[in-house]
């Protein structure tokens, strides 16, 4: 028996020895083959590996508002997974804490109910251990702070990831802290088909991609003792941070007011652009279209840079050319109008309402197609191309380079016929992006200086903060005198007795601008569909001291409001009033003691001159062509508040130390004591108000 066991033991040792010898022989052969026989082959593989150069992607720059708030940046997001097959996974402890963990997840991430979270946490345990998922997705796209919160929850706070089964994946993504605000203009990023690298695909992200992207670095392979590792040879250079002209507060106002009117009239889409008159800075830009789900409006195609037939908003451009070219000079000249006007064998030109005749200054106020065509054809009847050449000479057909991706230039026929000329001058037979139309109105408001609209204000890095200077498409497109004439005609659109925008009058901010209605072309029939209107209002405010220019488009309203003034014009009016209420037009919105005084010039660059003149006439005050600033009174005398609204009158009197009582509603019709009367501080002033 003993010999048999000894025999078995010796046999096993012998077998093991043989196996060791064979393994050693094979190992020796492989070593010899690799180092001697196949040395050249493996050296070539090593050489190719060491010659590999990997690209180190740079950090993309941020997009900032005009005041430095972050509009687009790079953020790292995390996905939390659970390995239910992990050898060290504490299943019993997990089950003991699952209710508490469910409560914590539901409180921190309420997009799922408590029952839904419990099901998600418990469901993988229904299967046998070997069939359970090894990377069960618990939650995705969370921030670092949220990740830290999850690690503090029951069970996950064990701290040892092997015992909890928790695994974490991270990815860098582009984020917009202000959500959809100006989303289309800010733009987005994505992989390119060629390199699979992240680049801008629309908006500013695309237009300024070369600046935002940065410069990639290079990494080479380096052989160390135990491994071949990447070694940074050329470090990447991060992209520039781009400071835009967008003002967050104004952007919020523009988007909300556009959305409110679109929702009220059930329009298909709308576009609004707000621009600083003197710098061309685009302070706000919004493009909203009805969601395909039918629930509200979402950021859409950037209609501001897409060409459309502009409609009547182009008439002021034609009138400005007529003034500059001397086609008309006397604004009181009478133009025959009539029911229609047949020109160049085309379909007779008509107006929306009948006028036997109009003065030149009334053509814009009443939006006369006939009047505008009669004026322009005086000069260009025999040379229609000359009208397009004039537009080209003032820079209207030049690329603007605003910084908005997808920008196109206006389209006019290069060699138009006479009938084309008559249509182009009042807004048809052409395609003009809204930003181009706005640029001309802005130049008129700016005294004729044709500043370039822009969305980029400067570049920022760790080493410097640059400011891009204001630039001009042309130093001037019309004389100051003609700019003043155009400002007057555009103001009459709102304040004139027959103005097409007279519904936009208000006693806070006077608007000046032009309505425009254009029928859209039916894609199927290629004819105008008069039921689908594109309504526009373009102008500036305050009318007597222009600070901001604005254009609004509304497409296909279906209820409540169907006109250009009541839709697009109302958006601009609401924007102006909201800015006024927040003290953003050089006025004060603070009526507390010590607040800045609100001058009548600020208010009644914004008021109905006719009403004020009536008030002052009834009070025995000399008539004025424009409301005058309050008459300066000697110190210790009662100031002049006749014609002011109650709130403005109270501010003025209280700033001078007087107490106020009043009767009635409306505007100050009389005051007692009278203006200029000596009165000690603390005296009472009685105001009588009337509509």
C-alpha cells in the first residue's frame, strides 16, 4: 500500500517536472524568437507605436454676455451606474437601505416619483446574481455637486465603491446656463463628419468656431521602464472667450414680449431684434416658432438673417434715397394718388385705402404704394438698374459680418425691368433679411451714420481683454438734415392723425417706425396667399432722442390681432415700456426720496404733443411745437408741473421739498400755488388733474 502511494507521488512530481521543462523550453524559444529571430519585426512595431502622434483637444472658449455673464461654456457631466455582479457588492446592506435611498433620490431628483425610483433600484435584484446588469444606469447628465450628494445618500455613503457597486462615467459637454435664451443666435456644437471633433454647427458657435475652438496640442509616445505612455509634446491652446453684445436683461424682455404677443395672436413664428443706435450692438435677438407639439413657442431658425420680401417697411429706405438724390425736397409737395395707378404694363398699383392726393410727408405716414412708386419712378423710370446701384453704393448690399452664422445679403434683380422697379420701392420683387432693414432705420436714427450691426464685442483670455471698436458700413448714407426729415416722417406713422401705427401711441415712450404687411408665397401654387401674412414693424425709440432701434416680424396670426401695428408693433411698444419701467432709457424707475429727477424732456420725447398743447393752451401757456422742459424757477419757488402725469408731478414737487394733494385723474390741468410762487419747504401744493 505504501509503495503504491509512493509510486503515485513520484508519478505526479515527474509529470509536473516534465510540464515545467516543456513550459520553460517554449518560453525560451519564444524569448529567442522574439529577441533574435523576429527582432526586426517587433522593432518595427515598436517604432511605429513610438512614432504615433495623438491630438490633444483644446478647451473650447466660453461665450459671454456684454457684462460677462456666461451664455455658453464647457461643463463636465456624470453618469452613475451600479455593478450588481460585483464580488464585494453588499446586497444585504443594500436591501436594508433601499427605502431610505429611494427617499433621498426622489427628494433630490423629482423627475421620478418615489415609486418609480424604488422600482429602478430594486428591479435588477429580481434576476439571479449572474444575470444581473454590470452597468445599470442609475442617473445620467448630473453635475459634480449632484454626484457628491448621491455619494452621501444611504448605502452609497459606505465610501468603498467596490462594496456599493457604484461606477461613474464623465463627459465634457457644452452647456447654456440661461437655457433657451437667444439659443439660436448663440448656437450649438456637434461632431463633424470628417474628424469627429466638436465644432460649432450653427449660430455664433459656428461663425466664430476658429476663435472658440482653440489650437489642438500634440502628444507623442514615450517608452518608459514598464510602459509606453503619451507625452505632451505641444500643449493645446484654449479657445478665446468671446464677449457678445447681448444684454441678459434686455434679452429677457424681448423674448417674453415676443412670446406674449405670438401666443395672443396664435402666429406661426416671430422674430425680434433690439439694437443700440450709436454702436450697432445687438442687445437682444429672439426667434420663436410654435412647437410641433403645439405647446407654446421654442427657439427657432434665425429669421433675422433670412431674406424675405419686406413689404412696406422698405418705403423709408426708398424715401431716404429720394431725398438724397433730390427727387423730392419739399415735404409739402402734393402727389396725385387716386384709386390705382397703372405703370409699365403691370398690374395696377393700389393702396389699402383711398386718397385723391397726399403730401410727400404723408406718403410714409399713410403707407401709400402709389405715392412711393410715383416718386421713385421720376428718376429711375428709364434706368431701373440705377435704383439697385444706389442701394449698392450706400453699402446696403454688402455682407454685414454681424457674427451670426447663416447671414445672407439682400437680393434685388441685377437688371430689373420698369415694373420690377415700381414693386421694389415699396417692398416686393426683392428679398431682404430683417437685420439689413433694421440697419437702415438705425442709420436714420443715428443722424445718417451707417453703423455696422454686430453681435461680438471683444475677445477675452487669461492674458488680455480686447474690445472690438465700432465700425461703419459707410460713414454716412444721408445728410443730417435728411435724417431729421426721415425721423419726422417715421414719428408721424405713430403720432400722425392718419398714421398706420397710431394705435402704438403712449404717454411714456414715443415710438417712431413703419408698419409693413407682405403676403407669403404658397409653395404649391407659387402665388401670393393673402391669408398668410408676414407682418413687420421697424423703428426706434424714444422718437426724439433715439437710443434703440428694433425690428419685429410676426408670421401668420390667426386670432385677436391681425395687423402689423397690433402684432409686431405691439411687441416693440411693450419692449419700450418695459425698458422704461425698469429705468433703462435714461429715466429713473425709483420714486423714493433722493431718486434722480425725471425730466419732461425724457418723458415727452415720449408724449402726445397734441394733448400737451391742449393742456397748456387751457392753462394759458404759450403754444410750443414740442413739449418744453420744465421752466427753471428761482430757488424757494414752486416749480412748473402743468401737463405732467400725476406720478411725474409728485416726483418733481417732492424733490423740491413740497407736499402734494390732488383731485381728479389724468394730467395736471392747474396747480396752486402757481408756478414761480415763493413757498417754504414743506408747503402744500394742490393739483387739479384732467384727462
